[in-house]
C-alpha cells in the first residue's frame, strides 16, 4: 500500500490554474493601460469642439505596461517550472495557457524595447 499515490490534482497542480489566471489578468490590464498610454487619434468631434488630445505616448503608463509584461512572463515561467516538476503521469499535460502567456508577454517586452529604445 503506497501513501504517495496521487488521487487527484495536488496543491501544486491546482496552483497552475491560479498562476495562469493571474498572468492573463495582468495581460488584460496591460492592454487597458496600453489604450490610455497611446497617442489619441483626432476625430470629427475633437476638431469641432477644439478638444486637445495628447499626441505622444505617455511614457509613465508605458513603463507600467512593461512591468505587467515582465510579471506575466515571470508567472508563466514559474508555472511552467511547476508543470515540469509535476508532469510525471501519462495523463499529465503541459499547460498551453502558460506557454502562450509567456510567448505573448515576451513579445510585448520585445515590442516595448523596439519602439521605446
């Protein structure tokens, strides 16, 4: 009789779901911050009512985008390390959500440095 057999997902395996969820929420927040940081496009109403819009990137907000992407990448890497350690059974799978989160976060960081360096 072995006491080490897993009967279901353990704490580490369940934590993968929360790491992925938190990482994706950070990514969604980064997209909202991106919308506020980018230069605004002048429309008909802004011209008619002479409303001034900022024409440059808000670099303070752009730095928040970078840090959100870094946090997303860190959560992805931590999750993938946990996934690698817990991936022993034939039925265990790699979390594609964490892989895509890491790829998108890394791509966002590269775009940040290409555009703002």
